C-alpha cells in the first residue's frame, strides 16, 4: 500500500548519488506500459508546466503532475509508483484540456495508479469502494434513513438497481473476479488492517 | 513553334530502328545504398537484363571520376542509352544528363533508377527486399532507356518585367532590388499604403531602431523608383501563362479618390488628391481603425496612417454613406468620385515574387488566456500600438480597462505557437521571444518601477546579437519565469489579472496578480494567402505557409517555375531574415529576365498528324490552354501544340481516342515497356 | 436518435442520487416528464462504476462494468440519460471508447458473454456491447432546444426563483476533457447559466468557476483535508460573489459541497452555510414542488435561507 505523506526515504539519498538518470531504477518498459493503458502520447511531454499550473491539487500539496510526466518519460517506475502524491489527482482533466502537446496527463496518472495497484501499492479507500460494489453493486449503498425518505417521496424504498434486483449481483461479481480484483483488494485491506 | 510533325516521324523511326545498347551504373552513395543492398548481386543481375551491354558500380557515381565512367563507357561500348541506379532524379538527373551528353549521346537518352529514397532509405531493415526492389527498378529503367529518343529543349523569350505581390518590407525590398537591376517591376499591395506589418511596429530588436525611421526611407525610395509601378489598393484577380510570360489580371479596387495623375488624365487640370485632409473632418462615419488594431477611430474617408505611400486618401465604401460632404470639402480639386467602380487591368511579366505576409493567430480561441474576455489582456501587436509614439495613446502605455499605467505586466510566450491541440499552431512563430524581450525593455524604459514577468518555455535568441539582447533585458530587471501559462482569470472588481502557471525551476505553482497581460500570439498566413497562391499554382505546407522548392537549397523558389517567395508567407521569420530572403528572391527572379530566355524541359505533347481526326476533345481538356485546332493542308482540322505552354501532364495523351498524341519522354511504348518489364520480369 | 423515439430515455441512477439525495431522483423524473422527457428505469443497473476508484485500480473492470450498464439500455432500445457527472464519465466515456476501439470492445464482450441477461437472470450469453445507443446528461437534454431548451423550461416554471443569486458549478467530467466530449467551451461555459436564468434566478459569475469540487479521483477518500481544502477555496469565492446558493449537476459534487461544509467546520473551523442544490432540485422548486417532496431536509446544510427568498 501507499506510504503516508512526509516520509523520509534513505533510498532517495542513494538515488541522488546516481547522476546517470537512476539507471538501475529506470525501466524503459514503464513508458510503454503507461502508454498502453493511458492511450495517450505520454512520451511527448516537454515539461512546460501547464499541467501543474492548471492543477487544483498542486497549490496545496507537493503533488506535481509535471514531475510524474517527467518520471514517465524517463521510465522511473519505482519513483512514480511509491510517491504517495500519485493519489492526489482529482481527475479534473484541466491539464488534459490545456496540454499544448495534446497529452492526457490525467490518464497517465490513472495508468500509473493501475500499475501501482498491480504491485500492491494502493490506498485502502479505493479498495473499500471495490468491496462495497462487490457486496451490493453500489459504491455508495442505500441505508434505512434514506429508505424512509424514498418512501415519503413516493419512490420505491430501494432503487430499481441491483438493490431491488440482487439476482444481477453474481454477474457483476463475475466481472470483478475475472480480473481477481476483489481477491486482491481483500488481501491488501486485511494486510493494512493487521498493521493498523 | 509547333513545327514538329516531321520530327515525330523521324525520331519514332529512330527509336524502333536502332538496336539498343544500354550501360548501367550502380552508385554506392557511400553506405547510403551499399550499406543496405548487395551491390555485387545487383551488378551481376543487371548484366542479365536485355539490352544491357555494360554494368559497373562505383562509390559515388556523381563524383568527377564517377561521371567519367559514364562518358568513357558510352564511347568504348558504343552505348545508345545510360541508366544510373542511385538517388532521386531531383538531385542528380542534371549531373548524369550532362555526363551522358559529354559521352556523345543526347542527354535525354539517360534514365534514372531511384534505389535510395525509394529503396535503401525506406527499407533499411530489409536488405534482401531492398536488393530485389533495386533489381526491379533497374530492369524497369533499362526497358525505358532502350526506347528513349533524342530530344531538344525549347527556349522561350522572357518578358522584361517582374511583379511583386505584397508591399511589406519583403515585397518592398524585392521590388527595389529588381528595379535597381533595371527591371520594370509592378508592386501590388491590397492595402492603400505600402509598408506592411513593419509600419505598425514601434521599435525593432535587438538594435532598438525606430521601426518607422528605418522603414520610411525605403517607402520613399519605392514611391520614387522609376522602374517601380506602385499598385496599392490592388489585388491579383487572375493569372495565365508560364515562366517568362505571365499574364496577370489585377483588380484596382475602387478607392473613390483620384490621384493627381488620374485627375490630369481626366482633364481636371491641377486637381486630384494632394493629401490635404480637408475631407476627413467633415466625414460623419466613424469606424474602428485597423492599423491601430481597432483602438482608435477612423473615418470612412481616411489615410491608412500618417506616413502613407502614396499619399492618397481612400474611401471605405463598405461604411461610406455617400452623404457627399467630402466632395464639397474637396472643392475644386475634384478628387473624390463616390461612384467609382473596381477596374481590371492586365500586365505581362516574366517572373513573380510573392511576399504575402502574415496575420495574428486569433488567440481568443485559446479560451484559457481570456483574450477578448478580459479588457487588460492584449496581443503583442496591440501592445506595439500602445507603446508607439504615433499610436492611439501617443506612446503612453495604459491598460485598456481604466487608463491606468500598469506596474506589473506579464508576457505570455508561445501563445498559440508550439501547440499540438489543434487549436493553436504546431510551429514556433520564431520572432515572439525576441519582440517580447524588446517589449520588456520598452516598458522598463517608459514606466519607472514596472516589472515585466516573462513566462516562457524556451527563450529562442538565435540571431546575431540576440543572446546579448536577452542578457541585457534580464540585467534591466525583467523577471523570467520558466513555465507556460495555464490560465488567466480576471478580478472582476480591480480588473487585475491572475496568471496561473508553474515556475518549473522552483517546482512551484504560482498565482501572480498583474495589471496587464500581453499574449505573444502565434502568427499565421495572411487572410488572402490561400487564394493568391492558388492563382499562381504555388503549393503550401500543412500549416498554410507557402512551400519553397527545397527547404535548404532552394528556399526562395517554388515548384512553379518563375514564381518566388519572400518573407513570412514562406514561414515565420524576423525582419533581417525577411529582407535577406527578399533579396534572394529578387536575385533569383531577375536571372531569367536578364538571360532573356528560359529553357523548358522538352516533355511536350506532339501530334501525330496522320492519326489525328481533328475532333478537338483534347483542346478542351488541356488545363494549360496549350492545344488548339488548326486547318490541315488539304482540308480538315488538326491539333497543334504550343510547346511553351505545355507542361507535359499527359492529360491529352491519355485521352486521345485515336492514339494520335505522342508524349515526349513519356511516350506510350516507353511506359508500356516499363510496365511489361515490371510485370513480366526480365529473363533474357 | 432520441427524437425518433419521442424523447424516451433509460434513466441511469448511479449511487449517490438514489441513496443519499433521493430528491434528485424524484425531481429528475417528475420535472423531466413536464418537459416531454420520459425516463424509464434500468432494471439491475449497478454503480457506473466509480471512475475514480475503479479507474485507478483496474481500467479493464471499469470498462466492463460500465459496458454492462450500457448494454442494459441497448436491450431497452433507448439512449441513456443520467444526472451525475461521475456516472457521465463512466457511461458516456466507456460507450464512446468501446464504439471506437475494437480491441477494448472485444475484450469487454469476451467477459460480458458470461454475465446474466438483464431480462432473465437465469439466461447467459446474451450480453454483448453493440454500440447502438448514445449517452446524455439530463442537463444537456434540458439545454438542447431540439429536446427541451431554456424556453421550454421557462414555460414550465410556476414559481420563478426571482430575486435569488445562484452560482453554477459545472463539475469536471460533464465537459472535460473537451476533446472527448461535445459540450463546447470548458474555460468559461455559460449554457447552464442560461438554464438557471430560465428558472427566474440570477446566475452569478465567481472566481475559479471551473475548478474541481475536490472530491474526484478518490481524493475524498484518500485525503479528506486535501479534498475539502479545494472545496473551501471555491466556497470562499462563491461567498465573495454573494450568492444565495450554488447549483451543480452532480450528486458527488453536491455531497462534497454540502457535507464538505460540515467537515470544513470541523477541520478548519469555518462555517459557510451555503445552500447547495442539484439543478434537478432547483427545477423542482421552480416547477412548484415542495421542499419536502424534494427531500431537501436530507441536505447537511439547511436550504432554508434560500427557500425563504422564493417561498
């Protein structure tokens, strides 16, 4: 899972000694992998900073989307995936609308998150949404207070979704299980809870 | 001109009677070719191709010893034709034709097989395939060479006059050079004055010369040059003809005002416009002034700017209400004619220089920067007028919202340039970095305590003394922020602007409040460029700039013989580069005129009279009006070719139902032989 | 396509509207009907699924689950209408991506084959993404003069919101990325303002109108303080512009602005007290529905100051 912010990393010291673009940390396949998932010209970044300048998260954190784009161009996989800032993108797509190189940096971030998840690096809140959807078909499920209000409004107490038709849940679970996402989510969440 | 009937018969006889003896020369081009294909195998193969009596290879066939191999082989082996397998004919066809000629053959007995651009370069990862393709190319070339005939280029007389379209600094310079070289030059300008964009600028970088001060002497020179016929407020309407003999139809747009010469010609003695300006104050119509970027009013009768050449008022008939007040004010001079209509006129010139200039990219399309949404966001040409002593504010920089003097000014570089979104322009507009540095200097000079903030991605200060200028402006206190501007928002109360960007050097997002923003907007081809270039048959590149004949080795020429380009219309460039290219274009345009004749490739259509039924269908098909029907000896009609007009496109030859048209150098038997050689292989 | 079918749409509900702000759902159905838009329930639909959560973890699952929802509407033979920007991102974008990328469509259909039929859960092998329908946000249907348009909305108003000042929050995924949407300018759009004006209210411009609410991309769950800091900035600008309410077209943005204000009070000690209303709720009020019928009592921030101006 992702580390909390504000960590001090002895590995960073190590990296800073290496002035050859972190050769041993760099993975040329990373750029390609990101490209396949993001379906954008991620390798074309020229570091103008329009993305960071557009980013609502940048002024209130150390998250710099330009930096992730740079790491992506140079294939710095570990450095990208282990940086907790990766999870601060609100996916507002301002950077994507304005990027002069017509790259979709937002989709680059999403692709990197996918790759991070494959390596088990992922904040638990993302996984809890998965668990909720697996359970009920809804990321934000119904509750009794809301059911009462729905009835008052003349609506069915549960919406005509999987809530009213739970017989569709096995199909949805099948989709999620096809990529073993629930299984992996359970494992990572359990691990995280064990470590508090 | 078309006395070729007997020759057709004669050469055709020659083609069929002679037993072909072809020599093949394969060029290594260093490793360009030999590094990919198996040259030895190709030579061995060439020797097996029918009609080949000689085959050899050489490191560089285009070199002097390489050419000697061709001349020697022609003599020793009594060759009837030569084939060189090497690069594109665009590069070395003239070289090898010359070598063939020196060997004693007609130069058109030479055929080229392109095994580099269309072979080793595109198939560098497939040596075996490239080798086979080279063999095919040689076999096809030999098939054609075996049927080639002797041809003689035609020469045509060149009209001793030139035309320059566009009278900005590029057009003016080209016209002056042509005129000074003794050539009658028509200088055509769509606006009422010459001078172009440069006359809108305040100062020029890096010398900080006053733009008008260095421009107006040239304008005066142009106005007075005996060999220049100045045609302001004119547009090109139609173009016919070819190098040496362009017939250009010009439209003299109705300006409603008679010059003194025109008045004289109409018998109004001592009349015509002397530029006194009595008409302007009485005109009741007020419109925005385009010379001042719309920031100053203009009357319906106006002079374009105070230093116009020629000094002549113009009526904007789109806004004139024909009240007649100006006519009264003009009085006895009788210079104003409110019923004036456009007039057409034809001139004949030998060569043409296009100097069509540029417009600003409509930067309001980049919505994130707020141009035309927020009062205090201006483009750089508007800033030029706002800091120019002759501009709407007499050189006092004020912000449009409230007339206050700005103390913090942000400059946004690459505003629509280097933009692959489809909204802006993918290219670098090339002079914005430098004029923005100049702007920073100018506001520092004018406004004590002002801070210019220059938002940039790269500062491209590539010219002579440009980097030094960059150093100087930084020393003067301009702040350079390395980050492209993401967004500009207005404070609705103060009308100040918040500039959002990342200072990528500090790795920090910034929100900078400034009083005014200047967008260094991209440039794009001037509005009328596409129409004009099509009239002259000139191509353009993807981004709309006119296409030069070769980007490095023929930067002033175009693919249309006799038409040349100068200035920004060929691609963004600053004033020194523009003037240099204009002088280059003028020089190139003067050469055919001074020689007095041009040689045309002899790829003309020829009529085989005994087969021609005189149906005349080809006459209507010809895109160049090169064909006509004439009376035949002994009655009936027969087609005749005006060779100077024929471009050898083959439209008529492909169409002729009787097979009566012989396309020289691309004759049907030659082309069929090539196709056969390709499809049937080449076993002896 | 929609016109031929007489403005019938499959209503994709998503999660937050039906399960947290049921007034959005009831108002959406009732108000649309008055405007000639008939919304039909999509039996067995699920979460869109959440683009921030699933998109961040496994895009394949995101494509496949969203495609399953699209196929339900395909089988109904109707275009989809929905009322949440998050759902719009999933449903609209996946629908378009699968229409234009054969590799993705094949991958998704391979999995959908194993999923039960929406009309009969015992049947399998009938689910296939065909790409036969389009996806719309209700707000774009309201805005489209061919379907509804501001004039028709104006005609439907029985209780004009006269005298109220309303700021519009467009949200992100409705209009961005602009190249993949078809809703025009993303820097300063004005078309929802036109609809707000049609209700009789005064649409108000404010700074950073186009900034994100802060909730998206899983950030609300990952770092709440960070998320509500973004919200807090926008609330400040809305406050500066002296608005009586902010309206949006996304229940997730609504949650962030509405419950977010409680969280802002807790974390930053500032209580803005700004009423937050989904456009459907505003429309319901303007068409004469009572606050109770709209379940406005479910809002964390009382809507009363706004209601006082119009009731």
